[in-house]
């Protein structure tokens, strides 16, 4: 998927996303987060496009985080990375050179796990990548959604967690099952795409919006730009007012829109991730989603 196609895909599903906050659009330009350190006490960092591109760390970000912490700032990761268990994410960030405590990483996977805690006795159908353990969802009655149609029939609800090995054939089975019998669908990762070294990967949000269009099921999204993940982050910042919290991301439709809906400030990274090399002003004008700050790099 190209940038133009990805942006158009986000615009096409705007009716399911939070509404942007009306405002005069005049984002302030800054070089990096060091320029904003005195204005905020907590920084919520997206992962893809802010910390890393695929499996590669963005140069200088680990040092920037260390500088912010030295000033007494809180720095959390707030990511739609739902595809892997939490301990594997902690290991990944450490491998990339980031020093985050486990509680400093807030993911849409955690938001999804909280949303279905207890499970209500349902058997859940897991859209999860082949070879990845269920971990937080292992205790729930569940079936993994693969190539066997009976699994789709057995599920009383659907958890869309990871899509790395999801196929069009599996999507067709899911849509057919939901058309035949509607069931609740929870989406761990609302992203339509994610920036990687060789382009954009297809994420669960793309499949969730497709099945909504084709089956009439209204998915419940647990990551950015929706509130559940922000609520988890705010729980870790009980003594910091929302006027002193900044969300930093590379996507207008997830990071910036989510920050507006949560009542916090936002900074869009322009030199890395989704908008690298793109016309930022045109995208803001087209979407009507306007960040408070534009920064070249975190």
C-alpha cells in the first residue's frame, strides 16, 4: 500500500473515528522534543515512526529520552502494538537501545485484555499471528482463527490481535461467519498500516474496517485514537494534569486525533514514519486534524 492509498483508507473510515477538536490550525514548528521540554511534564511516545521503523531504532531518540528523564520528565510508550505479548515488547525495546520499565509501556494489547477480562464465558476467536503465543488471552476459552471454518463457527466473539499471517482466505471466512451470525468484535490494533523498513505493513484495523463495511458489525477499538489506551496511560500519571502531557506520534488519524479526543496536546513527527517525505500541510488541510506541534524528529 502506498502513502496515498493509506491516507485515503484512513479518511474513508472517519465516521468510525473520534471527531477532531475544532481549532485555529497553527502548529508550532520545533526541531525536536528538547525544544518542548519545559512545556510538558509527561511525554507519551508512539513506537512505530517515533522510536523505531520496523526493527531499526531511530537515531538519537534514546538519548533524547535520557535527556528528558534527567529533567524529571515522565516518558511512556503508548503504542498500538498488540501483535506480541508484553514481555516480548520489553525485550524488543531493550534490544533497540531503549531503557523502559515494563509499566512504562502501554499498549492496545493491554487495553484489549482489560476490556475482555473475565471473558463472560464466551469462547473467543483469536485473530493472532501464527507462532505467537496467546499469553494474556490464554486463560480465556478460545480458538485460534486459521484455515479451518469450524473455528469461526465456534467463536462467540472475535479478538483481532495480530495480522502478520492473516490472509484473504481467512478474512473471507471471518466475514462469512459474522454475516451468518453477528458477534462482538474487539480490535487490539486499530492501525490500518504501520511504517516499516520497506514500506507499510497491513495491520488489524484495515481488516476490521473491511468486515464492518461488509457485515454491519460495529467493532470496538481498544487502541489509538480511542480512549481505552489513553486511560491506561493516565493511570500511570496520577499527579500530572492533562495540560502538561504531550502525545508524540507520526499519524494524524491515530496519535494526533487520539490526543485531541483525550484532551492533551500533540506533536506530529514529520521526518520519520508515516509522513516522512510527504506534504504535511496538505494532509492537515485535507483531514482537518491539526497537531499543536510539528517536529522534525523526536
